[in-house]
C-alpha cells in the first residue's frame, strides 16, 4: 500500500459508513438516523477523548473513567433539579433560559468532577506511575469505590433525568422529522471539539501536552514539571467525561449507577479505533461508531453492538495502531 | 551437572519433606472430608465455590502472574463453559454423560480458538491492548447472552437437570452417616476435576514453555534478544488459561444447575476474580485458594453482619446504606492491598519464609 493512499484511509472508511445505508434505507429515515448517529458520536467523543488523552499523555489505562462519567451524570442531575427548583428555568419558558440552565448544570458537573479527578489522580494514581499492571488494578479499585459511593449517596435505583422543556419534541424541516436534543448535542460536542483542538494546537500548554504524548522524558528534560500537566490533563479528561455523562443522561433520559461501565467499553473501542492519544482520531472513531451503531440498530436491531466489535476487529487488523497514531 | 539441574535435584529431594507439602495435603484432606465434617448445605456450597474459584483464579494467574499480561475478560471463557453445559443440558435437553462430556469439549475448543484469535490481533501491538480488547469482548458476549433469547434464554437464563448419578434425586445410600446424593457426587466430581486442572496448571507453569513465559514477564526485551517469539508464547499462555477457565465454568454450571448472564458472564465476577488474585497473591497459583476462601467466606457472613449493624443503628438510613454496600469496602481493600501488600497472602508468606531460610 502506498503512503498517500493510506493517509486518506480514515476519511474513506468514514464516508463508506456514512453512505452505505443509502442503498437500504429511505432518505428521510436516513437523515433522522444520521442525526442521532452523529449525536451519539459526539457524546462518545466527549467520553473517549478524555480517556484517550489520559492514556496518550499519562500512559494510564484509566478504567475509572466510566465512574467519572456516571458522577458527571448524577451531579448534572442534582444540579439541574436544584437550579430548576430555585429558578424554574427548565420549565416551559424561553429556549434561551432552557439552554442556560442546561449549560449551567453541565458546567457544575464538569467542575466538580474535575476536582474529583484531581483527588483521584493525586491520591490513587500518582503512586503507581510507570507500572501498567498496578495502574489497571488501582483504577479498577477506584472505579468500584466511586460507583459504590454513587449508590451510597443517591441510592441504587434508576432515576429519571429531567430534560429542559424546549429540548423535547422535534422540528419539522422539509418533511423530515429532526429531534431537537440530538442537534443541540451535536452543536455542543462540536464546540467542545473545536475548543480542545484550539487549546492543543494554539496554546503553549497544548504544545507541551502534545509533546508529552510523543515523549514525556523529553518534556521533563526541557524543564517542565510534567506531573503538574499530568494532573491538569487528568482533570480536563474527567471534566469532559462528566460533561459527556450529563449530556448522555439527557439523551437517554435516565441515569443509573452502572451506566459508566457500559459506556467505558464504547470509549475503549473508540480510543483504540482512533489511535490512543489522538483527538482527531477520537472524533473520527466516535462518529464511525455512532453512525454504524445507529444504522445497524435500525436495520438489524440485535446486531448493533456486533457491528462495533466488527469495526474494531477490522481497524485493528488493517491498522494496528489506530487511524491516527501520531498523537494529533 | 549444571547449576539449574543441581537446583532442580535439590528441589525434588526436598519435595516431600517441606512444611508446605504437608500444608497442601492438609488442605486437600479438608476439601475431601468437608461433606463429612459439615452437614449443612450452605457450608458445602461455600466450600465448593471456593474450589471452583480457586481453579478459575489460578488460571487467571497463569495469564497475569506468570505471563505478565492483563486480561480483563477472562470470565468470558468461564461463561462459555457455563453456557455450553447449560445449552446442551437445558435448551437441547440432551441429558446424557456423553453429551455432558461433549459440551465440555466444545466449550474448550471454542474458548481456545477465540482466545487465540483475540490474542493474535491484540497482543501483536501492545500488551495493554489485550486488556481493552478482552474487556470489550466480554461486554459484547454479556450483551449477546442476555439478548439472544432463543439460544441462551435471555436474562432469565437456563435451569437444567443433569444425567444419572449427578441428578439431585439420585441417592447412592449412606456412607459414614452421610447420604450420597447427586449433590455430593457432583461435589466430588468437581473436586477431582479442579484438582486435575490445578496439577495441570502447575505442570504448565513449570514446563519449558512456562519458564519462557516467566522470562517474558520479567524482561521482555531480553527474551526477544534470546530468540523467543514472545508474542506467540503469550498467545499460547493465554489460550491455555482460557481452556482451563472454560472447564471451571462447566463445573460451576454442574454445581449450580443454572446459567444466566449475571451469574456467569458479568463484570462483577471479573472484579471478584481480580480481587481474589490480588488478595491471594499474583504468580503463586496457590494464592487463588486463599483469595477465593477470603472472598467467599466474607460474602457468606456479610448478610449476618448487615443485620447486626441494622439492629445497632436503627433509624439511620445512611448508616444502613453504608453497611449494605459491601462492594465499597472491597474496593477500598483492593486499593490498600495493591499499595501495601502487592504480593498478596501467599506471596508475602513465601517472602517471609524465604527470608527466614536465608538467615
């Protein structure tokens, strides 16, 4: 295979997945499915980008990421309920107030979980840097503890996630039914992607982090305290997971303590497909998983998870290091 | 004679005189006489689960402690073993000894093939990929087993009867005042199988292949330099352990006579296995027995402890909720053990003994 062809491979695969269902699905359904697939992809991106960046930079396989996601969903739930009780912005009034309360809940969740992430990194993960085996054990232990803490604080049952009034229902664009919330999720996800991308590309911190993904020792040699950046990246990854959790909960309208364990598998697959430590890889991988999952879920409902695994197997066999291995 | 041969000769001579040898015999005797010592079914159940999980944890230890790669989906093969026995006995209704043996055989073959495939395309790149890919596959199989209702019975699972002398209503008569029902016979069958598996694993880790695996664990670069294809050896190690896990799964199904996604394939069982291997000690094989015993016994006594706490602190819902979440304490224990006793019970004991011997 020549290199120039290889460079376009990810794009080709995405477009192939994107267009293939045209043969089987009517255009209107196709658009509806594509939008929900893109929304799912953007939400998966939020979870897996943090996971992937933490692995790339800290080389820690953070299995507690799913628990941070669940914490984000629960804190978002509580924040939304409290703010709504206090101000009533989540009710049937203007769209802008709905968006404000939604974003407020997400910001609260992101900030609190970032603090939780800092505590986890400092207390639990820092003593075992360098040993993959112990990191896996420690993060599994942290996952158990955090998930059980949720059961202790909020109780073990499912809760109904409140959704801002104007986010429900759908718009009718040229006879195509477009649900409102997936569009909002896509927009928020895209904005966050651009923000992350800009931070990584244009700021000094981003340059250091990208250099750290490639070669952490060299960054230390250049006189940067890499452990401080480790904490920062872990906190940022946790915040992204939490925002993803809050948005996912609004998407599926319910939360339960084990939801993180289910999503972490998707995050793993996306991170492997995209290439560990790569932002662009995360977004491409997440969109691929989200789209293929939704198309197959419509055509053959029971094979939906199977297609994700198939995607993983195919990508791993043709490109063992993921689609974007360079750490971009 | 070279030093290695001398060392082995010395080891062989001391084999029947060492205190740990008597300890092992004592342990085996305890398992053999359990049905005579304790008449209650609950105790027998706990002891048998210790036996099965000791074998399962030991097979996990072959991957983790001896090969040095982390699998997070080892329970997948346990579940395959469970489900093949369940499907053959329950769904298809083929209750005969031949079909029981056949179901074990198919489970072993399928586990072997699957683990070789997973190993081939995930160990090739980085050992850490193996952890992620196995976890993803286990989750996939879990969802498959809970949704493919026509074959696996969905979330309800399959309950089934066993052939001939293993059936519950079979009775052999009384020996030493204990009625030899199908339960007791299956207890001994499982004990025998687990013992066989355990000896097989001991043989495996001390075989030339096992020594290569340990060398890969200790220094992969050096093993590559010595000319070993480390990646193939890792695949061999993990697929051997997977086949053993499939047999333990079949044993579990024989004892419980019921399979369901939650009881045989879920992540919580994987967490149990991880906890057992950490408590017992990695790279020891025997650690599994202690780890399993610790977890099973604590879990059997926990409900009583909860009742006690609830009676001591009436009317405080938060305290009761705290006492209910025993997994929380296991998680804390897990972290503490990894920090302070990374070698587990058996590993720490071995270290102390070795230090004493040197002095």
